[in-house]
């Protein structure tokens, strides 16, 4: 009997060791990380290639006779044919895409049909304004949204929580172009605090640069800030219900100490998800904001290219947006692996 009991105790003692996951050696972890990065890069390249093919095909189907539009209504048939030959439109679609893709791999996205300038140069000139607005909008949305969401989550079901939730819901439901018009009417036209339209580069001075960016960044990032607030609040509320947080509160942890040590990191995962999605969405929303504030950025460049049927510029803009979105997704994945060790283990 004692022998049987001893064997059972031994089995119970050895069982946890049997199910413990094997700890990967440093060299194996490095190989796994490299393989994960490699898969991400291959997937990103495939995504950009697919977007390029689809965009090129849609432009060919939707553009009509681009040579006729560029030559003008009064152009003769010979003039239209000459324009078609100059632009290479008389070649097959596969040859046109192959030439474009070969140039794109070297940083040459083609030449604008309307201005005759390299598309890469046009994008580089317009990018600083767009990136400045988007970056400032993300900073405002991240800082304010996480702060308000954390406050609401830590004070759940209080007046503060309800007030923040109401303001967040209203902000999400309000179109950003309408917010932009209201901001211009109040802070630019009525009070003359900020410029109504335009953009000043950073080289003109930090104060001037920020004054031109303030209103567009607020209008662009308001709904992102509201969505970040809601997701942060939800994440904090879920973590606050976890047994380890309840135990920490029973041991006397509270306030900022409780939030920093037990809540913040675990509540950050859904926030990173929504923040990455919102960052990608802002690349589309900035088109409307740049139109409202007459900012010479990528959005305005894309709108003008569509109106003029400038297909190389449209193609370059879409591919650039695809590259940026892919990079954002890679950054979100890297943040996951840093925040949650279980992601690295899997």
C-alpha cells in the first residue's frame, strides 16, 4: 500500500515537470525571431505587390483614353497618337506594368503626365506636410486618449467615467471635416489665434510650424483620440477585474502604484491594436483635412491627380500608402511581442 502511495506521490510530483514548456535556447530564439521577421517582410512585399497590380489594373479600366484627355479637346488624331506614343500607352498593359515595377524597385515611380516631373519628387515634396499633420494627430490622440481612458477605467461608474464616455461617443460621431470647419470659423476667423489655411515647414520656426498644424491635427485626430479613449477604458476595466489585480488591491495597492505595476501593460494590448488601425485610417482621412485647410500635402496631390487623370501620380500615391500601412502593421506586431511575452513564445 505504501509503495502504491509513494508511486502516486511521485507521479503527482513529476507531472508538472512533464508539462512544463521547454525553454528555447538563445540560438533557437534568435532563429525563430529571424524567421518571424522574414515572414513579415515577405508578407509585406506580397501585399505591396498585390496592391500595385490591383491599382494598376483599376486605373487602366477606369481611366478611359488618357492620351485624349491630356492632349485636349482641340487636339487632332495625330496629336493624340503622338501623346499616346510618348507616354507608352500604345504598348500592352503587361509591358507597361513591368516597366513601372522595374523602375519602382529603383525608386522611380514614373513621370507625371500633367507636369512632366518625377512622381517620386512630387511625393517627397508633399510628404512632409502630411506626415507632420498625421504624426501630431497621433501624438495628441495617443497621449490624451490613453490618459482619459485610463482615468475613466480606474474610476468606473463614476461621474468622471460617464462624462468621458459621453464626450468620446460624440467625438466619434462627429465628421472630422465638420470639426475642421468649426475650428477654422472659431479659432482662425473669429479669434485669429491660428492660421485658417496653408502650411509652413519646420524650417520656418517651431512656433510657426505648430501654429499651422494645430487645427488640422486636432480635426484629424479627434475621433482617433475618442476611439483610443474607449479602448483604453475597456482594457483597464477588464484588467481591473482580474484576480491578480483584486489580490493586489487586497494587499493595499491603489492609485498610480496599482496602475503602473499591474494594470498598464496588460491593458495596452487592445490599445495597440486600435491605435495601429487608426493610424492606418488617418492616411485616408488626411485627404479630407488637407482639402479643408488647403494644405499642399499628399492628400491634395492625390485629389488633383484624380481630377487630371494623372495615373502615375495616383499609382505612386496608392503604393506609398500601402507601404506605410504595411510598416504600421509591422510596428504593431513588434509592439505585441514586446508587451506580451506569450506572443514571443508562440
